[in-house]
């Protein structure tokens, strides 16, 4: 069995503020340890279930957060940015199941720690065929294109509910409950890791029963930018349709193209933010 793990940071137990997630901030080094330990817990759960290969993709920020010496020596690690497929880079190599650990809710979600969708400073909301999508849903679509089902999402309680509504059949582990965007009641990190490891084992053992996440029909990507200046820049991408002052649309032929367009919009939009 081949297991794929995408690990983000905002949904890790104990993480509640941008100071945990931003390189150079006071709490960043501590949060890196927590993040690495949750990734390792998921990997150990996969190995407990008999996985022969586990790939861990560092999916937060500059994607150079994991402390590699603290990971089980059997894993392989993808790190650094930019990457093809970003948070699900490497999934096209073929995996039996994917696990999303430390994930967060989509932009504009209440009672969710550090909610955003790929670039919080640029995207106020992201929709596919009119339905709001978070990063778990977007990334699961790309996994589905490569016939890899997503079996687990971990993060705060709201993220888990939101992801389960999008992706049928997934298991979730809520490691904290948000009281606001910057406060949460969290499980102890050791407790969260034990639960993640156990869930990863359960999910990997039933990987053959899971089905890839697919959205039928054409994929209409819509993004509401934070400012009209960002939409001005994003409109430079060919085939982008400017639906309103801040709303962009793109008809994508497949999930990987959709994700690439979204990422290109985020980069273009960010170029309008003063340094």
C-alpha cells in the first residue's frame, strides 16, 4: 500500500495565531515541532496498517517547515516551493489513499482558526460550480483526478465538518474547537497525535473501500478577490473572465488546471499588495 500525506499547519493542535505559522515569528519554531509530530503520527498510523511507502508533502507557506530528523526514517518528504500541484504535489505518482493533516477551513468561515483558501490576503472566497470550496476539497479533486481517494482530514472542528460535507466517506479528527479566528480550545498535542495515528491506521486499512472525489460536469472556478486591484492583475491570465469588480471566473477542463489557475491568480493578486 502507498500512502500520501499532505500536512498543513493552521489545523495542528495548539496552533491559534499567525505568529505560530509565520517564519521568523516568536512561536513559529514551536509550531514546527507540533506540525512535524502530527505528520509523523499519520505516517506511523499508515505503517501500522501495512503501508510499504509513505510520502509526506510539506504543504504550509514556503513548504520548508518540517523538521526532517523528527520524522520516521521510513518516510519520504517533499519540501520547497513552487511545486506542481502545490499541496498535493507528487500525488500523480499513484497512491492508494491520501491523508490531509493540519488542515483549516475555507476563506470566510466563522469559528475557524486562520480560515483562508490558498492565499488569505487575496481570495475572500473560492467556489466551484457555485459551491464554496476549502483547500481540502480543492486538493481532493486533484487527488481524484489521479485516482487517489482522500480518507482523512484533521484540523479544527469546523474544518472537519466542512470537509466531511464536501468529501463523502472521509474520516475526520478534530483536534481543537475554535472560539474565534484566533482562539481555540485544543486537545493536548500528545492526545491529538494518538488520535491521528489511530485514525490513519483505520483509514489505510480500508483504503480499498474508498472512492476518489470527483465533481461531475465542467468545472467553473470563481474567486472573489479582496480588492479590485487584485482582480485587475488576475485578469491578465488568459481566459480569465471578469464577472464583477472583484469576481473572477475560469472554465477549467480538469482539477489540476483549475488548481494551477487559482494559484496563478493568487500570485498575480499578491503582486498588488504594497511591500
